[in-house]
């Protein structure tokens, strides 16, 4: 696994005094963790949350088995990747997998592409 990522979990909200906007606060679960990204399908799903149009692409992020305690909606921020388009990408955890003799922790994620 040659890529690296940070994993964080939203823990609450604060307000930005300059903009008046709500800003999420996070707890960092893992930093500089080895990983790799696998795209499981070549198609994207279109969604329209509110007035926004987004395309969601299904991927998997594979971590060492030592990465434990992940939960849906945790964020995976790619910090280093052999694919330059993945550096700084943010993935949201959607599916958790468990397996007795697994060699990697495979996490189903989605990434906003637009």
C-alpha cells in the first residue's frame, strides 16, 4: 500500500465569526495511514440533494487490518497517492466489511466528483 490518508470523524459544530457559517469540528482517528484506492465500478450515480447536482462514484479504500473502529460518515482524506487526481480527495465511509481471514480492511466509500 503506497498511498497515505488521514481519517477523521465529525464531532460537532462551531461557527465561523467571519462568515456566520456553521463549520464542522473533527476528531482525527488516524494520520498518515497506508492505504490504496480501488474503483469498483466505472459508472457514477447522479443525485440532487437540495438544489445541488452531484455525481457519486463508488470506490473502496483498503487499509491495514490495524485500522479499526471506523464508522459510516467518517471521512478519509487522501494525503499522498500514486494517482495525482486522488491526492486531497475526500471519501465518505458508506460500507464496512468484516472477514475472519482478511488481509486488508476494505471500506466502501463514495467520492463527490462535481
